[in-house]
């Protein structure tokens, strides 16, 4: 895939992530955007159902250009740019290559689920603690943490052509996810095998996100796992397996008593 996202009026599109009116619906049609207000400022964005397998294959190939977060967004938004048009045509997907390596190689949240969160927020609607956006993003993080990754098998793998090691990260963190796989596979960070693995993981996430979006489009149930709310469970923002890194030194929330 060598199609490029337009940079036309990129400064004028800086408000693409701005908050728009939310009426509680899944998608906003072009007709709902006023002549004075660009469609990019309405929220949520229009969506038509996509093929998860086709999306995953696009994501796998684009990983080598955009990294984990950018490729998840590209695989979905590029198709919608063709099927729907704006605001997807002008969205600067390539700028989200910064998600690679857990954001600028800091090993924080895996870029693929970061990219998934942006996609879900723009298409499903403004996130709150109780709505579908929060539920889908939380479910995606939960699924990612407990899945035997990578799941998706590309048509033409760049490496690991005969077989590939699978690992469960028990964490949404890039550092934990990648390091556990590298140890199990005995492969270095810069190896073709590790790159292929992360491309497959990103493709797996893209596949999953489209499944969620298609379910919402068809008004079906979306939650597959309990929604994780760190504040209710541990009194602070948190992810699932603090003990993997912190051991007995998990920070305690002052004054917190679990109900």
C-alpha cells in the first residue's frame, strides 16, 4: 500500500480532534454537518462496515511504514476515506507514527491499542466513564493483555514464515509485551522476526477493532470482558499486572478503601 494521506491544509485541520456536538448516535451523516461547519468538527464520524481480514492485511503491510499505532489507524481510515470521504481523507494518519515503540520508543502503552483508542473515540463518540467508547477501549486493552499474541497470520509474512512464538503479555505496555516475546523467541529488538511479530500484533488489533465497530453498527453487544476501572479497584489509575514490574512495591492510593 503506497497511498499517502493528503497534507493539504494540514494546519487548518489541526482541529480534527476537537470536541463536537454529541447526540448519542453511532454515526453522523454528511447531511447533518452544516454548510458553515466542516464535517471534521462533527462527532462521532460516519462509519460503514469493513472487512476485518482485509483491514488486518492492510495493517500488517503498513506497519513497516507507520509503526504499530499509525498502521491501525491507517488500515481503517484509509478504507473509510475511499468509502465515506471526509473527514477521513484529510486526517493526518502519518503523524501518529509517533505511537511506535510505546510512544517515541518509551515502551509505554502499545501503539496499536493507542491507535485503536483514537479510532474508537472518533467513530463511536466522546468518551465518558460509562459509555460505549470507554467500554470498547477498555475491552480492547483487556483482550490485548490476555490474548496469545500474535493472532493474525498474514498472507505473505516478512519473517517467521514457518512458525512464530506466541506469548501472553498480561499487560497493555509495549515494554512488557515486546520483551516477553523477545525472551520467548530469543530474538533481538532489531531482528526481522521481532518486527514481523509486532506487525502481526498490530494487524490483530486492527482486526479486533473492526469487529467491535461492526457490532456497534449492527447494534449488538460489545463487551466481552469486564470493564477495568482502576479507581474502583485500586483507588488510582492502573493497569492489570502491576506486580510484574513493581513486585511488592506497588504504589498505594492514599486513603483508598475498596468497597
